C-alpha cells in the first residue's frame, strides 16, 4: 500500500475506532509555536510553570518521540444536543465520561488496528498527557481551523471537540491546514466575563474562569469574583456565543453527558463529605479539581447566584471552613446586595 492509500486507510480505521475526524500533520516543528512563545512571554500561563518546560519537545513532536515522522491527529465531538444549555455550572466537555480515558482507549484500539494492516507501524498516543501542542497540531493536520476563542473548530463538532494524537514512525502525507473563518466577528472576546480572551485568540489564564476553577488552587483575585457567574467547573461562554457552534449534530453519546456531578446543585456541594465528592466525580473529568476547589467555586457561584436560599449554607461554611470565611462573607454580602459590583445577569449562565 502506498503512503497516500495508507493515510486514507488510517482515517477510515480512526472513524471505526470512534473518532469523528482524523488528519495527518508532519512531526517536525509546529507552525503555531510562535503563539505558544507569545503566550508565555505575556505571562498568560499563570502558575502553570510546566508549560515553560520541555519547550523543544512541545514545539516539535520528532523531538518528543525519537524517529517520529508524522502525527495522526484525532477529534471526537461532545457537542450539546439542540436546545441543551451551552454554558452551565459544569463545562460541557466534563459532563460525560472522562474524555482522557475514552480517547486513550480508542487510540489504543486504533494503534492495534493500524498495526494489523501495517506491521511496521509504531505509534505513541497522547491525550492531554505530554508536552504536545494538541490544538496547533490539529490545525496543522487540517482537522479544523483555529478560532479567535483559541479553540479548534472541526466540521460537525464546532469547537466542542476533544483531541488525541498518535505520534508515529510512518512518513504519511500531511493534510493541508484550513483557513480561519472568524472574519470580523469578535463575539467570543466580547462574551468573556473576565476579559481573559484577547483579539489574537490568546487566553490569559490568570483571568480565565476555566483555569481558575479547574487548575488554580488557593484564593482567586477578588476583582474577578463578581464576574465569574454561577460556575462550578470551567466556562463555556466563549464557545456558547460562537455562530459556528450553532446547529451542530449532538456529539458522541459517551462524551456528551447531561447530568454532571450526579445532578448535585450548590447546596449539595456545600455539604458534600469528601466521600460523596469522590462518588459524584468518579469516572469524570471533573475529578481534575479537588474537593476543596469545588467548595471554593461553590461559594463564589452562590454569591453570584442571586438565590437567597443559599445564605444559610454559606453561613454554615463560615463556621466550618474558616479559610473560606472571607469568601463566604463576600458571597453573603453580595446576596444581600451589600457587596460592590452589582449582580450582572448578562455574565451569568443558565444553571
Ligand atoms: S473559558 Fe470563559 S473565562 Fe476563559 S476565555 Fe473563554 S469565556 Fe473567557
Ligand atoms: S465567536 Fe466569532 S470570533 Fe469567536 S471563534 Fe466564533 S467566529 Fe471566531
């Protein structure tokens, strides 16, 4: 089989393994590496110091996996079904089964399937699991185009897609990148509640609700508290407003779940013992944030909720978790209308 036919056969196998789309990128230097360098230079990586390490490998898959010639880039869709809320308390990508596990399983099956037709194939799969510029590689592989919200848009999934990569030893023909389709639109930049998103598509993690609620431990800059809306885990504001995310077919049933955290609301999160949190987040990407981070996020969300019935559990938190007493005090003041920064419904998603 020649390399063009082999690339076509691999894409067919990828679809059979459960991926929506597949494309091939060269394993050499990544074209969008300049974006990573600009992001780091501006300090947008917040305290994710690991992003400054292994830059040579991150910017060139052939440096990461010796002998690599190509990267098979893969996407699966978690697009919400028509009519579903698109910016709720838990980010859409984390509402179904943990995509890391799902995509790793499918990638492993794909590696086996490729080896069955090409015994010399060697591949190493990554799902958010190494120094890999996954979105930039997906763009280089023509899997999608890069939007101003920093996401990759894949036909049939919009930016509601999760990505995997198989760095391999085969010299497969690379696909062509797609041109961007944002045009003059700035809807996502305008919709970002905290001003984290910039016109050039770079996200300042220091202000990004996704980073702050999922990755950042400890306290959050108080100036951002009233702008974070009713969000427990992540933020989809810059995806929800995008015209390219409308009228999509519902995503993968395994990934696009509907009732995250076992249906728990803010009151349950306030009173969760750690064992209940473990149960509610089992098998889900929500496990990425700790029990303590969920409590902090729930206090913030309660303060922004406008729901006076949450005052009693907030007062209980003041007594039981002294390290969050200041935050709970702010949330109580905000609920009673005494805090600065009046409630702004336009920045608050549906729950
Ligand atoms: S995820 Fe939310 S906070 Fe982060 S850039 Fe997008 S809209 Fe802004
Ligand atoms: S909302 Fe507009 S600017 Fe943002 S990614 Fe979508 S098309 Fe591009």
